[in-house]
């Protein structure tokens, strides 16, 4: 049995969740100049993830361990971030399995090209690279993936 508990994200979670998001993003292999501030990430959580998004928080006791944002109608895994202390402990697989169960017809996602750990994880999970492009806001290279479904 897993030690993680899951629940929907609520607006009052956003400031702490933004701090977790930034901390997690800081280990992706990008230059820190590409990392949005906690305030910017809080605003993104407040404005970007509206109708159609399913936001799930994982908790480990009383701390936030990670979050998943999916948009089943558009078949998009928008965010999957883990607290650096829980990377390698199975939470990523639990989130990824949740995304596959909610979008069995397949889905897409993208990640920074320099995020080698995430890329290996997605590829091991059956995702296929579709193309590379430049991030429209920050300018770094990103890799798009597709999971074809079951």
C-alpha cells in the first residue's frame, strides 16, 4: 500500500503548490533563468487550470509530495511534478497510471529537452517522441510526446 494520499487541488493550495512546482522544476536541468517565480506559478495555477482540468494533489503525511494536471477532453497531461525528495519512490508511476486510466485513448505532453530524467521516465512508460520545438514563452527546447492509449 502506498504512503501517498490523493485529493483534488483547491484554490487555497495554490501558493504552497506553486512553491513545490518551482522546487521540482529546479531539478529539471534547465538554467534557473527559465524558472518562473513562485508568484508567477501561483498566478498560472489561479488562471490557467480552469474548466476541464483535473488537478490532483499527492500528500505524504502533512506535506505536498506532487501534483498532476490533466485535461481528459483535450487528451493532455499538462503537469506532473514531484517534490525532489520523493523522486524514485513510485509517485510518478502512480500519477502516470492515473493519467492513462483517465485518458485510455491516449494523450500528449511536453517536457524540456534537458529534462533527461523525465524523458527517460516517459519513454519507459510507452510514450513516443513526436517532435521538438522551442518553448513559446522561455525559448528553451521542448520535446513533445504521445502515448497512443490502450
